[in-house]
């Protein structure tokens, strides 16, 4: 483990505040830290690894190009991560940082599954739908399947989610 990942792990363990997450996001961006040097933090204790994914989400929002090279790694850990809603973190990465070609098939299948699963959170569904919608530019043949899935979800979730569903339908 590198000095920076040790410091990050210690910081995330003691401070779960949004301010701390933002501080680390800024530090990583300002110092151009390669995310692969921090991968070990995902294997830390449950609380720390969960907070690390919050940080990754913040990085996706501000500097997706930093996260993009690590998306396949984070996806490869999906069966090992021990906290709930890791799928949400992955879907957000796919939406904002993209889906690497080497995992596209599996990731697309997972996102369609998450979109249709009644037990998945609305935020995971939203990020999945957004990522899939982005992928229709590269794979137009996904449009019909996405349209069917979006239509299936109408009225099954929140009113706000339904508005997003309708916007996606209009653009397909």
C-alpha cells in the first residue's frame, strides 16, 4: 500500500463527512494521482471501502478521465465488495466515466438487469439507464431493448424517475 493510500484509508476511517470526501477528490485531481495507486483502499474494512466509493463518485463528477482507466478494475471487484449498493457506484462510473470495451458485454447485461430489478434502488436504475442511453450512440441496436425496458419501468418507481424515463423515451 502506498503512503497516499494509507493516508486516505486513515482519513476515511475517521471522517465520513462530505467535506473530507471533497478534500480528497480535490487533492487527487490537483496532484494528478493515478487511481490505480489507490485501488487497495477498496479492500479495506467495509466502512472505509464504502466511503472510498463515495470519493470515486465525486471524482466521476469532477474528473471522469481519472476514473476511466480503473472502471474495469472496480467492476472486477463486484462479487467481492461486502457493502450494499456497490452496483450504484458501478452504474455511476459507467455513466460518467464510460464502459471499457473489455467489459462492455457483461456491464451492459448487468445494467439492463439493474434497470428491471424491483429490488434495485432508483439511483442505481437512473445511472444504469443514463449509461445505457449513452451507449446507444455507439450501439444503436440497444435502442429498442432500452426502450422496452424504460417503458416497463414507467409507473413502478418514483414520479421523478418516471420523468427521467419519459425524457429518455423521447430521445430514443
